[in-house]
C-alpha cells in the first residue's frame, strides 16, 4: 500500500503548486471566478497518478463530485463506479481535489486535497494535504495515522468544556443541552476530522456527508483511536451518509439522540 500512498502524495504536491499560485495571486473576487478549479485539479491529480502508476485492471477512479464526463475523459475506457463495496481486488481511488472551495475563495488557508484508496469496500490508505500550510496527514489501515512523521493519537477528554461540530441546527438544538461546551465550525470537513483525530475537537456530527468529503478523515480518525459510526451505530457511513465521531463514552451518550 505504501507505493500507492507515495504516488498519492506526489499528486497532491504537484496539484498544490497550481492551488498556491492561484490562491496567492488572485484577490477574493477573482478567486470566486475559479468555479471550475475542482475540475482542473482533479484532472491534474489523475494525470500525475496515471503517469506514475498507469491505470490497469487493479486501479480505477472512484466516486467524486467531478462530472462523470470529465472522469470518463481522464480514464478512457476504464470502468467508473461509485460502488466501493465491490468484492473484487480492485483499488478504488477517491479524490477530493479541494475541500473546501468556500474557504479557498475566502482566503482562509483551511482547505485540503484528499485521496483515499479503497479495496473491497474498506479504506486501506488515506492522505490529507494542506497546500498552503504544507501540512501532511496520512494513514494506512492497521498501521496508524501520522502527522508528518509523528504518530497521531486522539487525546482523552480532560478539559471541562467539549468542543463540537454539529452540522445541523435541529440536531444541535436537540443535544446542546447535554453538552457543556462550545461549537467550533471550520468549514472544511477534512480539517474538522483531522482536529477530531488529534483531540482539538471532541465531537463531530454530520447528518449528511459524501464519501469524497469524509473518507480520508474517517480512516485517519479510526487509526488515531476515534470511535466513528453512522447514526445507527454501524460502520456504514458511506451508504447512510451520516457520521458521528467522538470518544466511545461520548458517542454512546449522543447516539440515542440521533435516532
């Protein structure tokens, strides 16, 4: 798995040159005109991956928010599928070229390139790279999560107040009375999940999330020791598109309020 992760990093660093150039050279109004930057970055990342490790029978591009026509153009005759739960041995690359576009256009340096590699429905490796802050977080299933070369472990809750992200006002009202804490909204799900993994956030609740938004962060959280499930308490996040992440005791306390 490490060779594929190395190629993912190479693609991220290459794409970061494009992002950084646009980010630093444009004012906010001009940045907003780059509504197709996600497509541009996706093409570039896919090209770098293909050049470094040509797509064959073992590797295909998986689901993304990028138009299927664009993906077909990149991968030629390769089969494009959103079914990551295939029983075969293919490696499916899930790419999010810019999370989040809003932070990018507002000149907030909290956005990332993320790549997750699945096999048989299970995330095997993930990378989250912040091109402006030059921060790299990686994970390989069963081998832990790393910030640069330092192991990430979710810290025990020792503070008196819980920091949380609840991406729904109705759900927030239902459980805020249970929490002695405050909200920390960042606007980038991959960044929020990194903060969860490292203990900077104690609880995340997403009532609707797509695989390309969450896959890399979920693997990093799990490898850091975070308890992550869907709202039914199952490991079926990508089908249900719901997510709750926290320490196990807090998870058990909040989960009944989400059903």
